[in-house]
C-alpha cells in the first residue's frame, strides 16, 4: 500500500459521501441511542427493510429509558419481522444498563460503550465515531470487502487476525475530525457501489488507485473460507382449531425463556425425524435447502428403494408422526384432518421446511400419562367419534401456562417468528 493511495482513498471517499449521502432516518441527528438502535437493526438486514421498523421503534421507544421500562413482549412485538430476536433482547438489556449505570445517557466513553450488552467491536466503533466523532474504526463484512479490494488484501477475512489487521488499517485511514462521516462513507461505498457480487467499479469514486481492480481481482476478493451450510430440518406444525367456547380460534404456544426464538409464540410443531434422520431424507441434506429439492430427493431415494410414496402418503405419514410426537412431548392429543401447506424459514444455522396440517383438538394428558397418550393417539387418529366426544369437555380444561387460544385480533399483541406470521396470515385470509 502506498501512502498516496491511502490518502487518495480517504480524501475521495469522504468528498463523494458528502455529496451523495442518503437521507436516512438515523442520520437526522447524532443521538448515540438512535445510532445504536440503527446499527443493531442493520446487522444482517437491508437498509430498505430496516427503515419502517426503525421509525416505528423510535416512535415507541424514543429514549434508552423508554426502551428500558417497556415490557419485553412489547419490544419483541415491535421487532417482529426483523428476525434475529436476540438482538432486540440484548438491546433492551443494554438500555437498562445505560439507565442504571449512566443515568439514561449513552456515555462518550469507548470502554463503557463496549461493555454494554450486545455491543461488539463494530457497533462500538460505529457509536463512538458517528455519535461522538471519535477516530474509532467500525469494521464489518462490508468494510472488510471494500478494503480487501481497494488494497488487494488476500488474507482470509474469516480469520480473527485478518480482522484485527483491517481494523488497524481502517483506523489509519480516518481523516482528522471526520471519523463519523468517513466510517459512514465506507459503509455507503460497500452498500451502493462496491457490492458483494457486482462491484460497480466504473462509477466508483476511488477507482483510480484501486489495487484489486488493477490486478483484475475485484470479483474474487475478499477471500473468505466458507461457513458450514445451514442444516435442513423438516418441522410438522398443527393449526389446531377450537370448538365450543373456542370456536373460530386456534391453539398457539410460547417458546421457552432461552434458546432459539426464546419467548416467541408459534403453532405447536415437532421435528420430523423418522428413524433418527431429522430431515427424512439424506439426499435432502446433500441438496441443502428447499422443499422442492427435498421432495425431489425423497422421491429419488424412494424410487431407488423401489417404492415412491405419493405426496398424499407422505403427508399421511407425517400427520401420524406429528400426532404421536405432540402427545409424547406435550401431552397434547390432536387429530390431523388434512395437509394445509408448507413454508420455508432460513436461520443462520438451520433451514426449517415447515409442513402444516389442520387438526382438531383432542385433550391434554398429564405428564404421568403421556405414554398412554401415545398409544391413544394411534387409536384415536382413526376415530372422529372419539374426538368429538372428548374435545368439548377437554377444551374447557385449564391450558398449560405456555398455551392459549387466539383469534386474528390477538396477532397484534403476540410476537411470532416470521414463518408463523406468514402461515397464520394466509390461514386467517383464507377464512375471510
Ligand atoms: S474500484 Fe471496484 S473493486 Fe475497487 S473499491 Fe471501487 S468498486 Fe470496489
């Protein structure tokens, strides 16, 4: 790297940014709380998606104190649709620390900011530079890509040592007195011009000295070893309809206090793992994702074995499996009546293929009797009369604390992961 190329980069990038900077809601002022919320929302999420969420969130929780005082369910509800819900929980925990330790004001102190819950080195750098104009680097994947290309760096950016080196480089590039604007300029270049798949070199403000471009490597940089692909899982979910006093309602449950999607609401569902294979298809694992891919893989496997099940047979098998698993795991007896549809949901480490079945409510079984329930479920699945006789009485039983009957009006108050929002929205729309 030459000093001239580095100076050119800082100068040209900054003046480009001051000319084209987008008018985004978190750029209205330099309030550190506003910067903090925007940076957390923008992790793993596109700017266009974040804007409406950010505006609603700031209206509801305009200060760290307002966020700290809010019930967690309300915060999660405001985050519904953005995904990665631990971000919302950590943000609220951080806001509570700001209230208890710093009088409700995000401090102009790097160590104190870095120690807040959910605030890592990137967010610390973003808050310190954008809100307080401190010369701190804010290096995320976007920035590593831009700097790897401009300086033609061929080290693996998945390695911590590479990140440390790029952070030092980014810090050395910050023009005096312009840390906030410069860091935002880097982010803006990565978002608008030096994009992951198709860098727009011809419109790039720093094209003239870009070493990656001169070496013809702009499309292969940055070097990054691949993360493990997400693991596919088939989930069997039930839309369990009520009758009697719960007619027109369906049964939902709240997830445990910790772990994946903690405390969010969902349809009761189980992992489909016939024979210990959680996907129901080893070929599907190889193909990686998608209901269509999995169906094709399953079909191929079955054909090879000389017996391809029809979709109808596959759904019947899954419905029976779901009924048995729900009774074994939850003591919840249901009678699946038909296949409703399917939905895919991609997490960072898992892909859910959710197969959804309509089902009628049977009854609850206390834990001691769960084994008996499994046997019953097998017999009862065959008998509508059995369910009709038992369900009216059973629905008036007290529900376990994490279950409740809901109608469409309750969707406004409970936070669901996106996949269940989509399923329930389609389900309620069909009934209209
Ligand atoms: S010239 Fe191309 S590769 Fe280099 S920084 Fe600009 S957009 Fe990226």
